[in-house]
C-alpha cells in the first residue's frame, strides 16, 4: 500500500503523462432515495398498505405517516432505512410484520 505522499506523486505523474501504470478504480456511491410525500404514498400503494399498516411496519404512529404524506414532516434516518428496505424488496413487509 502506498503512502499518501507516494499516491500524490503517482497521481501527478499520471496527469503529466509520465506513467501509464496507474490503476484507476471507479466506485459507485449509492444514492439514498428522497422521501417526498409522493414517494411515501407510492411506496405504500405498491406494498398494498394503509397508512396504519405502514405506520406499524416502520414503528411510528399513523399520524406520523399522515404528516409524511401531507409534506408536514419527513421520516427520520431510522424510518428512512426501513422505507428503503421496503422499496427494494416487498418481502420485508412480511418480515417487519413479525417483529
């Protein structure tokens, strides 16, 4: 593994055309979905849930889901993680109902 100083020198050499021995690695950073009122309504409809059911799955009150869907508030990070799982895989509906 190169030191930071060695990495910088290698980086500079690459951009000056002095070397072609640099390995370029591209990483994709996943983008978190935005949880607008429309996104939450669409998710709820896609999983066939009422506001009360979605609230139960995520562990919040029905009034909280109502607030999300009317754009009065946004899900916190914990709720966003559960909503993301529900968006990615509908089987999480069954799994979350068990806990």
